[in-house]
């Protein structure tokens, strides 16, 4: 989907239906929301693909060993229990089976080096040490008629919250002296509570500093109750927003999943309906005075009605030359390429639309990224950047001959980001920005002197939670204002900030009936424009009203009969341009943090062509790219064959990586960049036309390139050693003066020494 030609791209797959575009409406401005916010707990579903949490009946955390322990319901033989130990990232560390049986789901607490289990219906207490295979009966807890939770207290006692008492509704906190190595209780023995405290629900709010390992946290609906064991009374917590637990359950305090938090920063964790949920506290943001505006909703497009549909659009990029919208979907959807049941099929996760929401083309990144949550474009060289939330990778790619060719990938996790949600390219500096949903952090990758995103690049970041952002999903760079734009999926808040995190303006789209807003993009209008246009993609909630003809606020009503479906939505807004100088915004008080990036160049795509012979091992990562004289789904350049037929169309090579190309036309151009002074050697092998030459030039651009050296002898092997070279950009020209062929590829590699 290269946009360098400036032509409208043709539809490559027949049978696309016209998109159903929503009624154009003007969203009546309403009173802007107050900038004075209250603190709350925010629930988010963590990615639990690395651990099997299905069947977890009870969960606890051991601060000393930094492990979660859980009782798991499975296929174990009768009379046995299965325990698992999980890392703080919920990765499986160990599992073991214990002889013994319990009635129902137990309470679980790690206390004095042992795991204690309390049967809810009768108060029987059992224990087992991690790794032990036999359950020990400690006795019955007296006065415990309906245990609700258990925790190890800082006072050395095992605290049990009991949920019923005659003569009132207040609960009781029962505390028991159960020490490690104590004499085993005989069957039927009773453990007398060291103390019994009546708990009266208080109205004092909980604050983050009060999250403690020895407090009890319980959820009832959308309310969090905290039992402070040292004080002996209950405090009502602040409201829960975001993902709401479906069942009443216990929340376990443990270190935060936010990699930017310190080791003493705690969150609450719970297993609810086989979902792993983290509750993190969102403190009231201390925001400087700033403008809050409500935009005008101009158009709504249901991307679920596209054919094929986009059910979960997640990212956006603007194709400058042909003025199209490129939308990425976080899920690969099936695309039937043959009407027969046995016909071949492919996947789709990229959608090309015009500015009115009409679908033009589709494509995919299945060869290298299946969970793309964000996309951006460098308009100067048509390099695409994708983030994959599961692989935690940033991919730099070009689109040539109908497929994406990966030039480089960066390990996002290497600098601390575990949940990359979107990516933005800064055309003024050449830097890349990535927003992390869990960390609530924006990371800036400086490409460095060589202009490439690779190992050793400097990475800085700033926090957006302090700006009132709870669940950042969308990120864009606005070239007209030189600002970053951040979208909060939680409440529809958009903030415009300077590149060091200074808040400039807030845009409120919370009145739009869409949920899980996931991507944002500003149109590249002139800085003198008084009205700005921006787009937002996300998911549209199902319409519960049976009357499909009812106008429910301007959202498109899908033709789909399944009311439970959630369709993707593309929203187009207009908003007044920012007045004044955005650079005067106050940056956050917390200085940006620094890290370094780790890159893995040359990720190998899987083009739909005949596999080529593997290059000789030892030359670095392999990138097999074969261009065939085929009718391309997306015509990028005039004429057939490889599109690198002139210097401005040079294909970028990574140093040390072998590439394969077909000698099916007369001229091939390549380029590479040296990041350090070194010796350079270009090797061309298996050049079956025999006659031809290899020439190399140096310069910042094609217009400034100067000739260095060439090799013109006939043969299948051509080596050009140009000796020591300094940092800079180089161009390689290969001419084919022999027979043209698309049957045997030649290999080219740039070596350094």
C-alpha cells in the first residue's frame, strides 16, 4: 500500500460491498466536564496467555518469595488437590499435587511459610508447605460460621473475616495464633481466636499508601471493601471503573504490573470468570489549568459492515499522497478468496478507506505480526511501523510487489513496555513514540545518528496517569502543532501534550456511544487552519433496543441480527484549532526516564512465492525477498517487475543480511547506511545472467551521490571491496546485461570487516 505514486489505489478483491455510512449529524455541544477529578480503582483485563488460569479456585501472594500460589480445579484423582506457583507476571513456575480433599472452594492465605486453607462452610483449617505432598489438618476455627477471607497479619496472626453474626449485620475479624512448627492439632480440635473484633463499616476513603499485604480486600459488585487488620474495622473504598468483576470475590495485594512503578507500589489481583483482573488505584490528577473542548461529530461509519468487516479497529495512519486512511485491526479476520468451500483463504487486518469511510482495499501483516494494535507511516520514505501487542515488537516495513517486507524489528519489552497499544511517527524529528496501556506511559525512541531504529537507541518516557489518563489506547503525532495526541479508552478523553508530556488541551468525546476507543489520527492540515479534523476508531456496543429504525444518538445501526455482536466504528470529528503557542505548556514534574532499545534486524516475511534456496549460513539474519513479474494486488509503480529500477526507488538493505532478488529486468538499485567507520564488501552470488556490473555510490541523496567503484567482469559471483568507509549512506547499482529471468534468484549481501 505504497502511496508514493499519488494515485488512487485500485480494489484488488472483487465483491466488496459499499460501506454503510452513518447519518451525518452535529453533536450538540454540552458542558465540558470538570478538570477536578476524584480518585478511583480501575479494573483491567491482563493478558493471561502465558499462564493457564482456568480453574483457579483460590489465590494468594507470598511477599517473601515473590510468588503467587493458587489452588486449581482440574482432572486430579479423587482425594487430591493441585497447587501452582506463579511468577509476578503470572507465568507458571511450579505445580504439585497434594493428598487431601476439601469441600467446595477454599480460602487461601500464605502465612509463616505455609499455605493455609479454610473451608468456607465449616471453618476447618488445613495447611501445606510449598512443594509438600500431604495436607495437614490444623483444626476447626471456633466462632467462624461463614469465613469470607483470610490473610497473614503483620502481627504474626492469621486473620479471618467472618461474614455473619447473630443480632446484627456487622462482620467480625477473627485472629488466630497459628505459628510455623506448632504442634499439629488432633482431628476435630478447635482453634480459639486470639481476638474477636466487631467491624463497623467506616466512611473513610482508602488511599494508595494504605494498600498493604496484611489487609483484606473484598469486592461486592462495583464496591471495594478494605478490612484493615491492624485497626480492626472496615473502610469503604472508592468506586471501581473500567472492567467490572462479575462475581463477589477476594482481591489479592501484590506488586503492580506497571513496569514504571517501584517495588513497593501494589495493585490488587483477582480471578473472575476465568479472567485475570488487575485493580490499580487512579489518584485524582493534579492538573494545571487547561482548556477543555467538546468537538463536533461529523460522521459515523460502522466498519463491521465492511466486506470483509473490521470488528476491532485499533490503529490509524494517513496515506499522504493518495489521501487515504489506513486502519489496522487487532484481530486477523478470515477472507474467503474462492466461493467454493475448498477454495484457498487468507487473513485480513489492514483496511484502506477513503475519508468518507468507503472501503477500498484490504491487506494483512500475517507473515510477521498477527496482533497489530497500532500503525503509523513515515511519509518521507513510505516506511510503515507496526506494533504487535502479543509479540511486544515494533516492526519497520516497506510495501513492495504486493507484500510487506520487514526491514527491522525492535524488542519493545527490552525498555520496559509490556503492553504497546499504539505507535506514532514524529516527522519533524524522525523519532518513534509508543504508548503503553498498562504502564500508562509514552515511550520515545530516538533513532540516533544513523537514522535507524536499532540496538542502543536512547529511549525516554513520560507518565500519562498523572495527566488523568487511565487506559491509553490511541496515540498520534500532529505535525501542524508539533504535539502528541493521546486517547483514553476508559472515558473518551483525548489530551494534546507536548513531546515531554506537558498538558496543552483536553478534548472530551465521552458523549459518543462507542466503547474501547483504540486509535486516533489527525488530518495533516495547515497550521493556519481554524478547524481541525480527526478520526477515532474503536468498538461500537451492541444496540439493546429491538427497534432498528430508532435514532439512538447518531450511531449506525448494523444490519446484523445478532444483538450481542460488537461492531467496529470509525468516527470523524471537527474541533477548533488550538489558540496560542502550544510550547508554553508545563511539562510534568517527574523527569523522563531513560532506557535503551534492543533491535533484531531483518525479520523474515513469508511472501506467497516459491521458496528460495537458503543463503550460506553465518552471514547474519536471513531475509528472503523474491519479486516476481506478476500482476500485483496493489500496483505501486508503472511497468512490471521489481520496483527498484532507479536510485530514488532503492531497496534498503541491512548490513550483514543476505537478500534474494530476481534478475528479470535490466536495472536494480539498493541502498544501505553505515553507523560506524568500517571496511565494506558487497557480494553478489548466483548471478545467472553472467554479464552485468555492480557499482557503488555514496551520498546523502541520489542527487548528491558520487561514484566510488565498480565491478564489471562476467560471472555468477561478483565481489566489490571498497575498503574503509566512514559513516554515511551508500547506493548500489546492479545492471543485467545478459538474459532476463524470473526462475533463478541472485543473492546480495553487504559485509563489513
